[in-house]
């Protein structure tokens, strides 16, 4: 069974850095893209980009290019999403999801809630 | 602003059939297959339909999907109270080179 287990909720202050994780199991983690998506309260799903753990090829949505960094470690089946300097507007639920290269996500993680306030 | 257009809300009584529409353009729905997700209150999106009409293992047959031209729809027959939640359509967009989503439809079971 495909499973994506995300790290726990985070509470941060503006300007702080953060790295959240997504650990895959039940499938060939290195052979499928991992997408990251943001959902703010009020429901729109925004695709941030994706990474291919096999060779760390990364594609960012223009809206998120330069705002976040996606990495992956195929030896531990874990993908990461990080910020160097959080803003209050980064407050949202973040999901990782398994996806094909030209397809929407299929299996989703349970989400990581990131709250940023002073 | 979501790329795909869905009605913000839909409703029905238990046992009824409801349909949720999703419209787009030639670069997305017109060129690629549709995916639908169900997001129950407090939960993560869950794959409901993929490749227009395929159901993952465990998804009841009363959920079905169809696609025609630049539009698609999700139908739920035999509506149940546990179906209450948000439903999203999605597909790949060849112009944006990214998956695109609808804004979600909140389904209420009266």
C-alpha cells in the first residue's frame, strides 16, 4: 500500500527557516515524482512544484520559484520542502503527493500545518 | 484563481444522484484525462477518479466520472451522509506544464 507520512505541525515566527518532510513507503519511491501542494483556509489547492527522487530533477511552479526549495533523499525515501525565511502569508496546510510526470497527484500525505505569526 | 471552473456548492438528499461539473480549455481538459478528489472535513484530498472514469480500489461504484471536450463531470448516485465534503477536479495543463485544479465544490447532504 502506498503511504506518504508527513512531519508534524509547525509554529514559527516570520523570518525563521523551516524544513518539513514526507516519507514514502509501499512503492518505488525513487521512480515517481513527489509533488508539493499548498492549501490555505478557504480551500484552493495550489501546486508548488515537484521533485523526482531518482535524480533530484525539480520543477517549480512560477508562483513558488525562489520562495521554497524542494529536495529528496532516495536512500531514506524522504522528500523535503524548505523555507529560508518564512512570512505570515506562508501559513497554510502543505501536502506532498505521489504523481506521474504529466499527471495530477494520486496518493497524498496527511498534510503538515505550518503557522507563521509573530 | 483556479484554472478549472467548478460550482462552489452542490446538495442533495440521501439516495439522490448529484452531479458536479468542471470546465476548462483545450490545453487542459481538452487534451488530458480528468482526476477527481474527495476531501472530507479535516482530512487530506483522496483520489476518487482517475483517467476520466477509473476508480481506485476501495472507491464505491456509485462514484463515476465522464469527460467530453473541455468539460467533465463527477456523478454520485445513492448519496450518503458520509459523502459530505469538498470535491475537486484536476488535470494536466499542456501550456502551463503543471497540474491544474478546480476551486472545489462543497457537497451538502440535506
